[in-house]
């Protein structure tokens, strides 16, 4: 009736493959196991990005689209205080805005692993639990690097030029990616709290879109009404956008403001990234423990 | 020598807020046997399985699996157990092969060993032809097989299956049963929850019925059915006979009912060795010819209803068990 051969737990006829290795007791051995787990999970998540049209488009098509739309729509009506074209001004902001909204991917990824029961499967394996978060945030960081690079390439294609050359571009991207990585941990917490991908996407949008738009990503703060202006001036997203502009060697009208974050965008961006990490890394680990043990 | 049971739980308690989800469950499953855990929805089955498989920490009580204290050393326990949950836990966006390889790698197999084990399992579970298709395209039966294969990657000695055939078509179900029997024949110890009473009847060496967080009955399927009221005897005579009831009366435990045509007699009996022989002999001595003797066991549905006051959760295929002895 069945064509199945006996699926054996310990087949008598087959050579016994090596059983799962005993746990490493040494610190080095455990670190090596952790790195291996992270590698396996990072690879798995990247396969997902490639196979899920929505995720792939977030990292590839969306940055092209946003860049073209903002530069040509907003740019047509925008005059930058202190001179310079909107195109030159916008790219630093667009890198920042794209990476900020793309960080939602971590919330979606974490919550779908909870919702699909994959987390339960992981839970029954002798793997490192913290590798789940590390693998997820690292694969999202790589996707963010791809996304940011596509913004820059689109910019180059339509005439954006960084005055500080490749080094400046790499430095600016490094600041933006550090911030994106920190936001990933924040949205990982959201994803674990919410527990299903659709809600995670919704909650993420409600938080990240205002965060991205109430900033100097698209317009200088100076022209905004008082309350939005103050928010934009102190928004870490503005500091990241300012850092990119400064490090790329593009016009940065925020430098004319005497607010502290506007004067020290890189310091502000790095400090706020570290602050987010300091809060969200332990929080995400706790939430994951809760999500996987009841 | 009596070996220690491979799964051993004593006095498990778990409460969620005011609700006592599990209120003193004890279980013991000897090596190479199947324990079926039955119970209505919300009885505490899944919570019990979660505590046995390190996914939930018990508030009180102890769990040993393969001799390992699960509460004290969950990681060591995880190396010895395989778990297949109620819902298939597959990565939909990976292929069947990639799923098994990933589980192998995360179970600390080397890359080569994980690949070899994946191929072997795909072959054993008849999935080689679909190995490089994404799991999201798999049918229900294929998913369950891949999910079970994933639980077997690290060759666990103890396997926990939470409703392994729920939602499967009859063919896939029979196939799954074959797989499960083959595993146990190889020495794997298995704990199985199910809502199909015939499945427990078919597969389990012993059955624990859980309700309101407690084990309310334990035994073989036959023992549980006997608890409900013995077996029903149904006799068909060649000719109607007024003497038949008198000849039988010493052997049955209830009044004897006779059908209208006088050929069929029914009564409750206490099951026992040589029962059918004794009945035929008694009738033969009275000069009565017998065409057919059947013992109808009460079904597990009867047991379930009698014990929990609730009908079985799912409609089961006819559960009437007939033992023909004549």
C-alpha cells in the first residue's frame, strides 16, 4: 500500500553518519558554534529576500523609485538655503529615509518566524538562541547595504556627485548603516511584541514613516513650522541625513542652524544609534526568550 | 532488568494566570513503545507536550527524557528529542532539501553530514522528486512528511508528535502510520497526541486520557474499552432456539436480548481467555448450532465520552472493532 521504505532512526544497513556533535564546553568552541549558527541563519534570510518579491522590491526597486520621485517631484519646487541643487541635497536624505523604512523588514521577519512556527522549530534544536536575532539583523544589514547602494547608484545615474569622493561615501554609508542596524533591533522588538507579520508591518509604518518624514531627509528644517521644526532638528534621522550630506560633501543647510545635533550630526547619529542598541539588544533578547518559552 | 522509561514525567503542573492548564500529569513511556495522549481541546495535551520538549518550563514536577533532566538541562535534552508540532514548521521559502540541510546545520552537523542526511531522509520519505521545490508548493501530506523528516535529522531516540495526521487525506494518513510504525520498530520511543481515536487505537501501545489538566485514565486501548463495560457478544444461530438463552446465562453479565427472528442473541460479557470457545461449547452441548460469534468492543469514542463527558473532537471513520472468532 505504501511505497515508503522504512524511515529509520538508526538504519541498520546504512553507515551511521556522525551524530550531532556533543556541545562544546570551551568558550572558543561555543563562539565558533555561534558564528556557524549565525551564518546558517543569515544565509537562510538572504535566500528569503531573493525569493520573496515584496522583500526583494523593498531592497531594489523601491529605492530607485523613491529616489527618482523625490528628486524630480520635490526637486522641481525646492530651493536649498545656502545654495546647491536639490539633487545634491536629496541623496543623503534618501539613503537615510530608505534605510529607515527598510528596517521594518526585521519586524516582519521576526514576526513571521513566530507566526509560522519556525521559532518553535528553532527552539527544539540545540542551536544558540541569540543567533536567531544576530542572523536576522545581520541579513537585514546586508539588505540595507544593497538598498543604500542602489540609492547612490540611482543618484549617480541622474547626476548626483559626492564632493568627498569614495572615502566620504563609504563613511556616510557607514553612519547610515549603523543607524539602520540599530533600528533593526528596535523593529525586532516590535515584531516579537506584535507576533504576526501584517500587524508588524502596520505598526512599523505608523512609527517609522513619521520618523522618516519629520526629519530633514527631504526638506531643510528651517522652513518648517515651530513644532515640526524642533522635532526635525532633534530627530536622530535628521542627524543621519546630515552626516551623509556632510561626509559625502553635499550641501547641508542644517549646518547653518545652531542647534547642537545640527552642528554635530555624526556624533548625534552615532550616539543615538548606540543608545537604541543599548536598549533594544537586551530587550529583543528578553522578548525572544518570552516568545519561545511562554 | 527493568529499564528506566525513555519519557518520564512526574507531577507536572503549569498554570497560566488563574487557569491550571496542567494539574499533576505523570507519564512513563518505555523504550520502543508509543504512548497515545488523548483529550478534548484545552485538556492540557499541548501544554504537557511543550513541557516534555523543553518549550515550556513546568511550575512544578520533573521531566526526564532519555535519562536527561529536561528542566535542568534543556539543551542536552534537545539533542536527544525530535518534535513535530501540530502545524508543520517548515520554511516555506526554502526547498525541501534546504529545509533539512538547515536543520542539520543548526543541529551541529558538518556541512557534508547535513547534506548527506538530508538526501537520505528525502529518499526515505519519498520526497526526492520534490527535493528542490520550495516547501510552499508542497501538498499537505508532503509537508507532514518533510516536517517529520526534519524532526529526524539528528536521529532522535525520543520523538514527540502532536497530531501528526490532522488534516491529511486517508492515503497520506495510512502512509504516515507506516512511517511511525517503522520508526518504533527501529527502537524509537514515541509520544503521540491525536484527536483521531482510531489512530490511537491503531498505533499506541498505551493510551493516557487527559482532561482538565489531569490524567484521568491510562491503559491499553483494550483495557480502556473494558473499563466502559466489557464487550458485547453477538451470536447468530442456525435455527431459532428457546434453549439458547438458558445455555448462555452463566457466561454473560447482562440480560440476553433476542432478535425478532430468534436467531440473533446479544449480551454483555466479561472478556477473558477461552470465552468464545466456552460459549460455543455450551451451545453445542445444548444441541444448538452456531453460525457466527462476534465480540463488539466498545469503541474508544465510547470510552472518551464516558470519561470526559465530551464527544470526540473529530468525526472518526467507523471505529467499530469486530473480532471474528467463528
